[in-house]
C-alpha cells in the first residue's frame, strides 16, 4: 500500500510529480554537467541559469515522449514480484537512460546556443558521465522528493 501513496493517482498529481522531478533535475544536472565541461565558477552558474528554462521545456517534452518506451524497457528488466524500491530504481534507470541519450545532444545545443555536430561526435565520451550524474540525481534526490510530495498529498 506504501507504493500507492507515493505515486501520482490522477492527471493533476502526475503534472505535479513531473514538475517536481523536472525542476529539481534541471537545476541540479545542468549546472553539474556544465561545470564538468567548462569548469565551476560563478559566471558558469549564471550562464547556466539563463538557459535552464529552455532545457526544462526540452526535459518535459522528452519525459512525455520517452515515458512509454522507458516503461516498456523497464517491464522487460524486472519481475512482477520485485519490490517497490526495485521497481522505482529500474524505472528511473530506464527513464534516465533514454533521456540522457537525447539530452546529451539537445542539452548541448541549447546550452551553446547552436546546433552543431560536436555533441554527436563527442557523444561516446560525454554520455557516460551525463548518464551517471543524471541517474544519481534522479534516483537519490529528485524522484524520492517527488514521491515524498505525493505521500504528503495522500496522507
């Protein structure tokens, strides 16, 4: 019964759940990735803050577009008898896997303000780091907070 209280139950709650996760994720992941790319500084943080709204829109669109493929992938990686925590971890892994593939390229385009081949040609070097950072933030910060918000609503 714990899992029911920790997940959205209707469209309005789903929007809130996505908003909490996406806002936390974008505000943590984008500055981290940018910092690892060009170095951590106050100027880097300010530059990142200017593009975060555009990255957030891309994230929300990608959440909607990758949700079904991520669910399909997750369903093939877990058993019906897996615990709630295991199911949430596998689902987060699949969501982050798909989103990080797209955002490694799209996020670079948004952040740099230009469409180029650079994020595609350097994809193999950049994606593993981006995936790891995104997975850590999603699995251990954003999704637990969003599930706690849902539990507060359903309490």
